[in-house]
C-alpha cells in the first residue's frame, strides 16, 4: 500500500523483458552489460573486460599465430597467482605464443579450466575461456594500449 505522498515507479516492462530475454539461454550474458570492453591496439586478438570495481579479465578473442587446427595448447603461469605483475609479465602461452599481462597489478587467478578444456579458447573465449583475472594498480585503472569497444 502506498501513501498519498509517495510516488509510484513507472517502469517499461517491455524494455526489461527484451533486455533479459536471452539470460536463460546464456546465464552469464547479463555480465556483459556491467563490463567495459577493450581490445589491444598492438595485438587485436587480446581483450580486457573491466568491472566497475576495476578488476580486469584478460583473454584472447582469437588464437594468436598461425591458423588453428585442432585443440590449442595452453600453459598458464600458476606461479604468478597472488604476485605483483607488470605489462611484461608472461601469464600464459597459447600454441607456444606468449601472452603478457599488459597492466601493472596483482594476478588474482588464471583460468585453470583451460588446462583440461583448451577448446574454451575457441568456443567461448570471452566468458568461460578467459585467461586471467587481474587487480590493477590504482594508477593503471586507466587502460593504456587498449581502446574501448561495444562488442568483443
């Protein structure tokens, strides 16, 4: 029950139904609207997704190097998890191509699923196939060498 002095919310339910219609088919799709997405200027196969709190997810949109045949080979820098990293810290190798952090910060995690399911890099590279999660230094919350995009 509302009091005479309170106003009622005016929502356009059709807008929200349209916006959320695919969420049941792809449960993690709602996250896309909360992340700012970036592509690396020098290596366009690299992407970053940055959450409002600054945490970054690093991944590859496509497999670097030669044309891909079969499952990619993946090595991850488990020894760097919890450590400070720099833009030159190698956090992964995909088909023997090094992937560097590209930011200063702390490596929070690497996606260990890629060891047993490397095809996630091909089938779902921007959600389940991400490489690492990084907490950037305060001074690195602005992303250098990356430009914002609407779609990865």
